[in-house]
C-alpha cells in the first residue's frame, strides 16, 4: 500500500509542526474535496451511494467538513490500481483532462476505484492529490453507513474501505506513522493509516512501518495474537494532519 516518499513526508512533517503554532492551520470549516471515479469494470458494481456516505463519515463524522463527489467512469488500461498510479496512467489522465465527462479533477483527492480483488497485492497507491484502489466487489457489500459501526471486525468490505481511506490519506500527505493504534483486550484497534501493517511480515514492516511510535504520540505495538478491529473513520490525529495539509501543488 502506498509509496515511500521520505523527502515529501519530511516536508509535510515540517508543515505539521508549524501548524502547532497556529501559523498554517486551516480554518475548521475548510472542506476536503474528494472525487471518486470508477473504471468501467468497477462501475458494474453498485458502490457509489453507500461508499459516498462512508467516505464522508470517515473524514468528518459531523459530515460538514468534507465534500465527496462522483467523478465519472474511466477507461483505464487495467484494473491494477497500484500500477495505474505508480506507472503514471491515472495521474496523467487527470493532468491532461482526458478522464472524460464534464467534471474536472478535485482540489484534494481524486480516487479511482477498480475491480481488482483485494487479495491481489499491492492493492492501491496514493501520491499527492491522486489515489487508486481495488476492491469494487467487496465495497459493494458495505452496509449503509447508518447501519455500520465506526469500529468493526475484519471483513472483506471493511478492509476494502479501510484501504481506500488509507490511499486517500496518502493523497493528502499522510504516512503510515501518522496512524493510530490501541490495544483493547483481545483486539488491536487500527486506524486507516495503520490498517493491516502490524500483521504483516517482518520484511514488509521494516520497509513500510518501521516505527515504535506514531506522530500523534501513540505507541505502535505488535499484535501478539490480538485480532484487528478496523476503524472506518480517520483517527482524530489523522484528521488533524489532514486539516493541516496545505495541498501542495496540483497540476490542474
Ligand atoms: Zn500506505
């Protein structure tokens, strides 16, 4: 999931510390604008209306500080979301305005959902303003947001949603250490930027998740037999970092 962009994240970290002094912090009413697009295959699944509610809640449980819009259907060359971002196809389509339809890219996050299975890795990627993720079939199984707790046990649909949010977080400048986790009894509650990393192999963790403490101060622990509980909203600390992100440069 995602890319290692050390220098970029260092600059974001600098912004974050500046925000503590109040100099770069956005006003609370500042909206995050997320536009969700679908490949032609992903558009065959009935995802949009339910997903919109979940993404709104994830960014702002009060549903006021976020606007989630439908971008359109995209004629992509594959369903491999990771490749579509890292190989440049999806960012290029956005930058060239060749995504089709009447809508322009969103200022903050342009997320492309594909029909690739979440069992095929990597599942997605996010770079500034641009993200893509698989899992359309799993996302179609999400219950309506009103019927879905904010923290839930592992399921294909909940995992797909959490990874989708994870890639949106990368598109907004967040890294894995900006995530949050908390052991609660037999469970380890994980926020979207942490997601499944605590359960990954040592090699994967060393490459992608090499920290003992989150930037918000929480201890990053090993699962030690605990089962995942997935937060389907961004943790407060993640939301603060999203609010502090000044957007950087968007090529449109
Ligand atoms: Zn990631």
